[in-house]
C-alpha cells in the first residue's frame, strides 16, 4: 500500500510540476522511484495512474489525445487533467 501511495504522490507532483502544457512518461516515474528495478514496477505505476485518471486527478494521453484507459496499447503520457 505504501508503494502505491508513493507512486501516486510522485505522479501528482510531476503532473503539477510540468504544468498544463507538458507531460511525463510513466517510465520516468518508475525510474525516479525505483532506479535499479524500474521495469518491474511499470505495471504498478500504470495501475496507479489509471486510478488517478478515474478520480479526475490526471489525464493519460497518446499522441496528445485523451486515451481510453481500458484499451491502452503502446506508450502513453501523464499530465494535468484536460479541460
């Protein structure tokens, strides 16, 4: 549980820090929190990101457009919620 809270805090911090016009890659979050084993944590990062998206706290995009989080395929970006 603490790991997911730590991930959520980092995602929200990065989204806030980057502002409305910039985004971050989920792997960047994983690399910051788990530098030696970041790939092992990618599924948790995405799970937490999807939860934050459902709560309306972030947006998840592909090629600059909102993505259906139930059908994610390929690389995504995390950013502040889209208006």
